[in-house]
C-alpha cells in the first residue's frame, strides 16, 4: 500500500541539479560570512613583495589564503577600503596591504615592502607628450643628453647655485601669487560684510515699518470698538425713553393692571349632573 502522507515535489523542466548545488553552496558561504568583519578568502598577490623579517621574495600572482577586513575609513565618504593579511611562506610573518581607491592600486600596510613602485615611471611618462613625432623625440633626447653633460661637467657649487636661482624665482612667484589671492579674498570678505550690513539694515527698517503698521491697526480697532459701544448705548437709551413715554401717555391711573393675586383667586365650579345615569326610561303621566 502507498503511504498516507507522501512527499510530492515539483521539478520544472529547466531544472539542473548541478546548478542548484552550486547556488546552495554559495548561499551557505554568504550566510556564514554575512555578519563577520573578517572573512577568509583565496586570493592572488596583486604585486611582487618582500618580507621584512626573512627577506623572502613573494612573486606576483601567487595564491594565498588571506583574511579580508573592511576598514571604517572611506574614500570620499562612499568607497570602502579593504585590508588583506597573508602569511609569509618561509617565516610565517604577517604581511598586510590595503586598497587605495585614489590611485586605483594597493599600498603596503606592514610586514612587507613592494619590489616595484610605479611612481617613478609614471612621472617619466607624464613628462613625455602624447602623439609625439620622431623629430620631436630626437630633439627631446638630444636636449636631455646636453643637460646631462652640462651637469656632469659642472661642479657641485654651480649646480647648487643654478638650482637655488630657479628655486628662488619659483618661490618669489609663488609668494606673489599667494599674496594676490589673499588680497582678493580680503576684498571679497569686505564686500560680503558690506552686503550683509545693508541687508540687515533693510530688514531692520522693514521690521520697524511692520511693527508701526500693526500698532496703528490695533489702535484703530480699539477706537472702532469704543465708538460702536457708545452708539449701542445711545440707541438703547433712546428706545427705553420712547417706551416709557408711550406707556405713560396711553394708560390712565384707573386703567392700570390689577395685581396678580386677584387673578389667582379660585372660583366656584358648577358641577353638572348627568340626566338618567342608569338609562331607565320613565313614562310621563298623561294629564286629563
């Protein structure tokens, strides 16, 4: 016999058990590492480095089990910064590096040193203009060679003097630019203060006008109320005087109304007897 409560499951036509297993594993990993600050991941080193404890060279793209940690600081208050910690394969020293969103690269935190820094090459490449022709490159290289020869032939004193002159000129120009900026800022501040004072004065005058108008309106309302009260009182007095005059002229002293006590005196009520209450018919005697 079949079971009373059988478990029936629906499998759609596009169901793939392999994909379902993969998704379930991914979900389990996410649930395990959801509320943790540090996560263990598998990564490849983004650059070559050297351990400071044992001087072991770690090449680029070597695989490690690392700890990933999100730092509280953020770049531009939006982009997160992550720190990665790995262990040196020879001395088991902790090497840490973190992301740098400003340059789009990584920076060493502690435990190791980069073998190659891209700052020197980037500076050299920035000095080279784009879309440079062969003639321009040859001229630039010749000028660089001449400068190198002059520097090699010149003594240390001459080099220092030339560098000092250039630095002095640059410094003077910078100081002049800063002074001009400061003067402009001071002038702008003064102009802003004057505008603020003018606006305050305008607002003060407007407030005074509004207050004066309010006071005038209140005084006018009080006067109107007093005039209305006086007018109502005069009208009432006139009406009462007119009533008194009419009453005194129409009524004589004899025709004054009697007091209320006379009206309240009870009167004798005449009871009516009912005729033939029993309904008996009586015959009348005939008179001869």
